[in-house]
C-alpha cells in the first residue's frame, strides 16, 4: 500500500488520479468541438436562407399573395437574426439576450400575421400581448444591466482562491 494513502501529505513521486488529466487541453478540445458545431449550424442556416429566398422569388413570379410573401419575408428575417445570434456566439462566446428577444418577438408577430388577427381566438391574442409585453420589458431591463453584472464575478473569486491555495490543494 502506498505511503500517501490515508496521509495528508503525498510523497513527491505519487501522482493522484485527477492530476493525470490535462484539463487545459480537454477544455480547449471541447471548446473547439463546440465552435465546430456552431459553425456547422451557421452553414446549415445559410443554406436554409438560400432555399427560402428561392421559394420567395418563385412566389413573387407566380400570382403574388400578400400573406405568403409576408410570411416568407418574416421567416427570412428570423433566419437572419438566428444567423447573427450564432455569429455573436462565435465571436464573444455568449448568447446575446437582445438578439434572442428580438427573434422571439419577430417569430410571434410572424405567426399572428400568418394566422390573421381576426381569425385568432381572443385568448390567444391576449396571451400573445402578454408575451410581447414581457419581451419588451426584457429588452428594457437588458439596457439597464451592465454586460458583466459589475461587482458580481464568481469566477474571479474562485480564481483568486485557487491561486492562493495552488491548483491541487486540499480544502
């Protein structure tokens, strides 16, 4: 039985199981895979936008219908905003609250326009109104909040504690 088992101080030659992992390389590999997934989503979304533009132009060449054209245009705008959300994610490694809320608002308004306000039940219209008010409040609150919630940085506290104790210190 090694001398370090059960004792508080490990011997110089002993390597604990969690010290064998190269956490930095593992995290970098996982981040690279995550970025590859986001880039794949961007490429796929771009292809969907091109196909949707083809459908829109073919609709314009046929007998134009207001609802179909409006729905297609709004759908393309939603796709563009989703593409922008992915680009922001790739650049800043965060999901933009503002862009997400804008996508939600445009998506709901698209559904209302496509289905028609007059044909929709008043309960659904009331729910849509409440949802849109909530999204608008989120946009307003987002403007007042600093991007990093100044004064609240849990990662900084953990990092400072780890630097004092060393990377593999016992608590």
